[in-house]
């Protein structure tokens, strides 16, 4: 009888502890959806994936500099295509010191091109005919790149940043 009571108490305590865990965001929910890209065009998702920063295809690494984010950082990426052929890719690294990544982006991308800081805050890097926009939110570092204009990429980066501010870490 005492053994049964102890077992029941242990189970109740374990269940109570399970209920106190913080709610984690669905990883896919960290990425923008086509409906959030409000620029008058129709956008579709071309591909979505996740892994670590180390797993990123070289073409998705900002300025070709992997040092910007720790290799083991959990990372999600999504590519979009607009009806007019414009393309864009969003990369989100989570659980990182976003400020450090933001600073590394500025320094590393500045070494291979030019970087401009704008309100938001956002860093806009231009190199080898490409434009990449970095932003940060809590413990997440965000980079958007594509064939859209600097202004469009900055608007989408701001949308991503403000959206991620509402998603639990």
C-alpha cells in the first residue's frame, strides 16, 4: 500500500513538472509565410529546411562567412518565389547571441563589400552584386537575401524581426 502511494505521488509530481515547461515555438513558425510578404506580389514557398548553421548551403551563408554564427546553432531557412520571378531566402539562427551575430555580420560582410546600418536595427550588406539584410530578435539572428530591391529586403527583414518578437523562444 505504501509503495502504491509513493508511486502515485511520484507520478503526480512528474506530471505537474511537465505542465510547467515553457511553450516552445514550432520551428517552422519562425519563418515567414507568403501572406506576410506584403508588397503587392503573390509569393510562394519554393523550399523549407532546417539543421545547424554548419548545414547551410554555401550560397545561404551571409557574405560567405560562416564565422558569423556558431556552427552548432539551430537554423531554419526558406526560399520564396514571387509571380514576377523575384526570389528571396530567409535564414533564422535560433538560440544565439543575436547581438554578437549582428556585429559579426557587420564586420565580416564589411570585409568583402560594404555594409550600411539602418533603423530597426538592420545591417544591409552589398558584395559581389548581391544584397543581404541582417536583423535580430531576442535570441534569433535573421538574414534575408534575394533579387528584390534593398528597400524590399529591408521591409521583409523588419516584418521578420517584428514577427519573431511575438514568437516564444
